[in-house]
């Protein structure tokens, strides 16, 4: 593929994955954001509550999985694109760069402003979320100050207890709006990278 046309193809692939796979799937997986323990008056109410909680947990897990996939697609695209513009002698270095460094260096080299509309922040947040989903508690959860909204349903005591037990990652709660924001950020990045005629910067959704 001609390297000048890569951004448009990458943008289209990411956008189609979001609109054709993610949106329909999440539409079938409504979630109850308030998952605090409740007292039920009847067995029927208890069973209905248990069903809602199971559905919510499935919805949260789906969001986490979709975040991981979106990040995996974007990182793979980014490395391919960076390699296409680099000299062969630099390929090994590019393959070993940490994601944040790769994103920043490639953006500078290709004239992409990551500060507009918090583009860089959204992509870094997606990266941290993907790491938590993939590995559980670790260095990424230490950076939770970047995205405290993932744990908005927890009080300080609960957060401390979960951190102490290395289970904070189990209570991460990305929303549909978060997933939409990540998809928009990926589309915008490739839109800014696309210097050819007829390019589209932002997604219509």
C-alpha cells in the first residue's frame, strides 16, 4: 500500500469496526451503572435483580474487550505507518518503542497536533485502559489519576481496599461514551495524518 494512502485506509478500517461491530453489540448489552448491593422484598425481584447485574457485568466486560481491540488495531496501524516513513535501519528501534513514545515521536515527525481536542490524552487513556484489561493491576492502574471516571462508583475506602488487594482493575467501568470517544480519537488521528485530497478529519458520529 502507498504510504500516503495508509491513513485513509486505517481510518476507514477503524471506523467500520466501531460502527458495524461495536455499536450493534453494545446496543444489545444495556448496563445498570448503579451496581451497588440491594435488598429485595421478593424472590422474583431478587432474580430480576440478579439478571440485571449479570447483564451489566457482561456489558462492562464487552466494553473493556472493545477498548482492548480498538487499541490493538490502532497501535498496529501506527507501527506500520511509522515504519513506512522510516529508513530500514530504524525499523528495529520502532518495533521496540513504548506506545506513548511512538505516538509522540510519530506525531511530531508527521505534523499531527495531539493537543487539539485532547486527542493525545484520549489515545493515551485508551492505551492505559487496554493494558489494565490485558494484564490486570499493574503500572497502568497506578496512573488512575488520568481517568478517575473509570472508578467513579467507588468511595475512597473501597478504592484503597481494592488497591491493597490488587483488584482495582476488576472494578474498572468504561462507558459507551468512553468507547465512542476512543473511536473518534482514532478516526481524528488518521484524519489529521491524511494529507491527500478529499480526506475527512472527524467522524460523523
